[in-house]
C-alpha cells in the first residue's frame, strides 16, 4: 500500500485526534527507519520514548515470539509466569514491594492516584483525599489523570473534573500553600517531558520528599517517559536520591508493546486490596515477556553506555548555532532554538530526521541503542536545519 492509500484510509476511518506528519513508517533497523515509499530516516524520537532498543531488535523479537508460541493472553483470574517474573525483576531492581500492571502510562497514574486515596481513607477517613500536582505536569488523558495534569490547555472541553486536585509551582513553599491537612499525595515528574523537557530542581525534590515523609503524604513519581533507562539510570528519581512511595512507568518498559506499571514501596505496599482495581489486559504475558527482555538488558554497563551517548549528544548540541539552551536529563533532551519548534521538526523530516516537539522546544528521545554513526547522521541534519 502506498502513502496516498494509507493516508486516504486514515482520513476516512480514523478519529481526527492526531495532527500527523505526511509519512507512513513501515520498517527499519535500530534508529534507522523506512517509510512506505522506501525513504530512510534517522529516528530521534523512538515512538515518544517507547522503542528503547529501536526497530527490529533480534533479542526483543525472540522474547515476544517465544511467548506468542505459548499463549497470547491470560485472564488475571489466573497466574501467568511472565507477569510474575517481571514483577520480581522490577521489585528487585528498585526495592518496590508490589506491582500493578496496566496498559499505559495514564492507567498506571490512574492506579497510583486511586491507591493514594484508598491508603489515606483507610488510615485517616474520607476527608483526606486531596492530590497536589505541579504546574507544567502531564499525567495522562483519563479524566483523573487529565485533572492531575497541571496545564490549562489540556483542561478545555472535558469538565467537570475530578474534585480536590490542586496545582503548585515546583517550590516547597507553594506546595505547602495548596496542600492542607486534607492532602493524601503529591505527584511529580522528575523531568517534565510534555511541557518542555524540564528537569525539576534537585533541592526542591529533596525537600518535597522530606516534607511528604514527615506528613504521611504519599510521594508519587511519574516515570512514564523518563524511566526505563531514558535518563541514564533505570528511573530518573534515582539521580535525585529520594525514595518515593509509588512509582509509575510505561512507554519504554516493553520496548514497543503496550504496558504500564505502578510500583508500590514501603508504607504504600498494601494501598490496594482484592477487587479495588483491575485491568483485563494488564500484565498481558506477551507484553510482560517483552518487558522482561527490556529490564534484563538495562544493566549497569548498558546504562553507562546510555550516559556516554547522552553526554556526547549534549556536548554536540550545545555547540550548534541556533541552540540557546539544552534541557532535560540523559537521553531525554529539550532544545530551545531560535525558530518555532514545529517548523524545525518539519524541516528535519524533509531531510530525513525524526524529532519531536514539546511546547516551544524541540524534543529528542532517540533509541538507547542508537549507534554513533546514526547519532552523527542525525546531528548533521539537525545542525543544517538550525543553521
């Protein structure tokens, strides 16, 4: 099927929720993708931080195919080995006590917010249900996670929203201003991806963690985009030296298959009980087999390589004409440039480079396995566009 045929079918039958670029991707290898017309692109977006091992990774495909050759789905009325194995891997790597599996980052965050309210309800009663989120945050598109998203642009059309959610600037004084005695949880992204790839100040995150601990307020870290090696450690919060009560993740966890996970630590271990939450496809054995492959390969040595690639990319980018600021953490990179970000993305696409945008910034989220040759080719195109 050629591009025009694909585009016609999409325009006729798919809901009009996406402003797509005029390209249909059909294949590739690692960070080099191919479209329906046979043209190649260097991928600096990895499906928005999803394809952590790029396209067509042999070991990842084998893990998926091996599980498909056994059984593709198991109801959560029964046990499934890949789900149990993945939960063990995540707990042993992070110190978490329990994991709930879902299908997406929004669902993982929905689970975390519900769990926080139940934890507080059982301990303090029904009047302690307030969620505090940060301005500039993005936590998903379900009604609860959309409410918790601290950006007014996402709040049009869909009210009334879930009550008792407040927003604060990334300053402890402002969190304390909006968080009264009715607060049960604070949710943060250590790196706010959708609002411009902004890493939170380390001092603020440390002070917030201390305040939450002293007041028995659960600290939720949303690692949907920043997790699974993206920032050079398994999860970004590790670089802040804190111990969250709940961590959520998705996107790159299964390397390209839909999965979400909500990790419960310490006092939040029993925040949910039997029947309090559920998901038909959560913990699907094929997705979990893929995620086991991902987590098993995100070794300390591999993460050091990610840190090295991030340092290389950042050093190169900081020397480019037109780059005013490089933000983010690890291989989660934001660029403040002298032109509209969407204009830069379109110009890169024409020259064979896929980049993303986040508000006024260009956003780069390349596969963690990207080679130096692929990095240099992509950087060369970006430099030309920005110049």
